[in-house]
C-alpha cells in the first residue's frame, strides 16, 4: 500500500511542480503553466474474419477451438501443395495485441498443434502456420508468424517437453 501511495504521489508532485511558480533572477515571481497535451489514443482493432478452403467444417472447428478463442482468430485457411497430394496446409491468423512477437506466439501455436492432432482430419494436414496481427488506427501491425512445415513428423504430445515443442516452430516473421 505504501508503494502504491508513493507511486501516486510522484506524478501528482510533478504535476504540481509544473503548474507552480518560479522566481526570476531579479526576484520577481511569475506564474507558469505546463502546456496542455492532447494526444488521442490509438484505436486498436481486429480485421474481420475471413476464410479460404474447401471444408467449411474444418474452418469452423478451428475457429471455435478453445486454444484459440481467447486470441481472436481472424482467418483460417486451407491450401494445397502439389508436393503433398491429398493433403493440405492449415493456417490460422490471430488478433491479440498482447502477443508481441514470434516467441510469444510459440506456446499458443503449440497448443493449437496439439488440438489439431486430436482431430479426425489431422492425417490430411502436412503443415501448420500460426500468425498474429492487429490493426492500429485501421493500419495493420507487422505480423508475427511461425510454421511447422513437417507437421506429420511431429507428435505434438508434450514430449520430450513443451519447451522443446515451442522451440520446434520455425519463425517466418516477427
């Protein structure tokens, strides 16, 4: 409680000092007023949800996964690759300003990969991508993105450790 009171008192003292009076070298006193600053707070928002893919059930399943919902999924995409016939890549984009970089994204991506492994269609997924971005005053922030390009080769079962799984993600950006 003392620390909180001290932290409140410091800014109050600075404000009072800025609005106080000063004495010139000739002994006269002048009132000084700190200049008013009016800075509008930036508006942080998320893009509207978009999806790309042939299977709406997969898209809705991913969008509703509890591992992702607190991070606001804004895009779910399925894409094919001629090197992986009969399989597809799965990409999800989140909108969570608390995720500052790719390292912050890794544990969320790991939880997502574990959830994907539990799905009936997991054998069809050859790669998983997880990204995060948000809008500031309508402009997109730099995207953080990680991928597991060998999704079928990784068990995503917590072994040897969650730390090792988090480190498995390849950082594409952020």
